[in-house]
């Protein structure tokens, strides 16, 4: 069997709020709830399991998602409509903009728990030839 990522736990101030934020932004649905987790399954089968944690126990993580052009358009429209602060770069030097790295589009923003989120339409280095 090949090694694959199955799930990861995403610490949140409020597991439902963070899961709904993410699901709403990308047009996804909550796919399960058990114990302390609210889960969203991605198209490759990986689940993000959001779990409530105390603020002092949350370490900022970076989550990057490869999305289609259409998904990017929908998410970017949501980001602008909701007034979410966003940047073309991870250092927050280019506010209210997107980048065009590797021939695609990309954006950075924070989720409600303070995690750094990134959406890209082309993987780093471009698509293999």
C-alpha cells in the first residue's frame, strides 16, 4: 500500500465555526462529527478534523490547498464579500491582491483560529511537462 495522508487535526477556538468558515469558503460540506471533531473531507479523501482547543494551546499552522480555477474564483469572491484580509504573499506585503506564481493564481489569508491558509491553482514549480 502506498503511504497517503488520511486526516489531520486542525486546532480551532471553536471547531464548528472554523469548519463552517472553511467549508463555506470552498463550497464544501461538513462530512462528519464525532467526539471533539467536526470533519470536512477533501476531494482526495483526506479529512480536516477541526477540534476546539484553548487559545494558548493553538500553534499557528500553514495549510495550502490546490484548487481549480473555478474553486479559486468562488473562494476569492467569498473572501472579498466577507471582507477577509488577504494577501498575494505570505509575508503580507501585498494586501488585497492575488499572485500569479507558476502561471496560476494564489492567495493567503488567516482562518478564525489564526492558521495561515493558502489557495493556489497551480502547484509550486508548475505542472509537470
